[in-house]
C-alpha cells in the first residue's frame, strides 16, 4: 500500500495480476529474485518463480506462491516458449512476466508476440535489449551518441593484446561482449593485472564452444577508483518518461572493482540521474533498467560501464518512504494503476551479507590492530544496513538456507584445495 501525497489517495497493487519471475541463469544466490518475491508478495501479489531446485534459498520464502521447474535455455526459443506456456496454464490467468537477467529480457522482447496471449510486460522495440546488453554494441551506440565510456579495444590477435595493454595500461578491465552466453565458472568482467593473465583470457576466445559464444573480448582502460562506482535504476513507460528513478553509490563490489553491489547507498546525484535518463532515451529502452557508471575525478565525467535492460538485483535499496520500489512500480503500471510520486529516502543502505562476510574473511587483519576494534569495524556495515539481501525478520528460512548453502560451498572449496 502506498500513499500518494499529491492526490491524497491510497494506491494498492492488484492481487488479480500474478507475477512470474523468469530466470535463465543458474545462480542459487541470486538475491534479486528473493527481493522481488518479498516485495511483491508482501503487497499481496501471488508470486511465481522459475527455480533450479529446492536448494535455492529463495524457494523457502513464505512470500513465494509457487516455484516452477527450471526452463530450457533462451537459445532454444521454441522449447522455452512451450515451457512458459505450460506455466501460464498452471497459473490460470495472464501474469506479469518479469525477466531477472539479460538473457530473459532479450528473449521477452524478441518473442513478445508469442508471449502476449499468456503474459503482460512492457512492450518495446525487439532489438533494443540485445543492443544495450551486448557490450560491443553498447560501445558502438555510445560512440554514435557521444556518451562517455572508458577507452576500449577489441583485440583480434596476440599482437593486438600486447598493443592494447601498452596503450590502455595495466591493470585494465577485460569483459565479454555477451556475458549471458558464458559457460559455467567464467566471469563476465575481470580486473587484469598482468600481461600473462590477459593472454590467457584472450586465448579462451578461441577455445569456447560456438554454441556458448560470448562474443569478442573487450579490453577497457581502468578508470581510477577514486571517483567511485555509481549506478542508476529506473522505470520508463512507453513514451520513455521516467516514472521512478534513483542513483546509488557502490561502496563495495564482488569481485572488487569488477562486480555487483555488495554494499550500496542511495545518494542523490542529479547530474548522474539526468545523464542516465538521457542515455536510456537515446537508446530507446523501456521498462526496468539498471546502469553502472564510474566517475573519473580527473576529467569530471561519469563513464557508462554497463546497461542492463531489466531489474537490478539491488533494487530494494531504492525503497522510498512509502514502501514504493521498482518491482511495485512495474506492477502498478502494467496493471493500469497510477504510479504515485516517490518520496526519496537518500542515505538508505543495502548490504549483501554472504558476499560481505566472504570478502571480510579474505581480508588480512592489519598487524598490531586490536582484535576487538578490527571486529567492530568489520561488523559496522552490518549494523548500519537498512536493507539486507537475505535477512528479514518476517521471512527467516531463505536467510538460514543461504547460510547453510554458503557453509557447504566453503567446505567444498577447502576439500578441493
């Protein structure tokens, strides 16, 4: 329930519109899935989700109406369409289809006509999600529109790798153009410190299975971290008007400097918000978006790093003072209900506990530092968080299951070593 201060009316989500969370990337620890389940489920919406198995901690949530079997990959569209049609029949009425990863967002846009009979979702130009999610295409589009991105090279030979390393400098950032097609165990983005590591990554471009083609390897200059990592999330309607948007500061990432948010803060940054809205409109992406930036303090510009045409895993950071967040904005809009004006909650903090504790465990303790003081400092973000990715007093089983799965993985890593 949300209170609209302009109209002095209350806006509720429509429980007659169920939700299906579409996931194509196997990840037991995808906290964004749990966040969507909790946000919509708490508002009285029946939430369905495609799950790998009962081992997924999110499947234990009291707010999950029903889990459904894992789907065929988006690379087999006829099979995935049939699978979704079967789920739609089980749900028994049209449902809001919410892709949780890039491959799902691309699939929904490119097969919108086939999905329209059983699902609702924001409609947009079919090629847009692929165009912004593919990092090579994104770089080309940014060049055409004058959007700042880190200087980049796409090597075609070992000699090109050497030349790029000399020109861009080490360490640099290496990323695959189409990360949603990476094989198991491969990272989409890597901070590369040595030339040898860079050549090993480039060699992998020749060793991959063509069916899992993640595109060319892109090398980018590493923007100094002093300016900070930033992100924007928003919802854009069919006219490309931003109905809800906010900017955040990424204080910790996993992996460091090349990964998703571990600790983030809602920080008002009007300049970045205007830039992000301009980029989304230039590239024509509707619905939910999640953009990553790094600020270059020397040049005074924000460089666009990534553009995800779907909801971001940390979207609950941007929960306003009335409980409105991006998942609820999407549901209100797609059910034909008004989206109230947001009441921003700048300074709000979100923490992903498992990655934060994993990072803290790996960080060596400073010599001579008192153990109690070091422990207090390590636990400070846990005390200051307004929102946790896993812990919730009204929904403990996912948090407990996450802890159990994390412990099992830690034991397995030790055993294999």
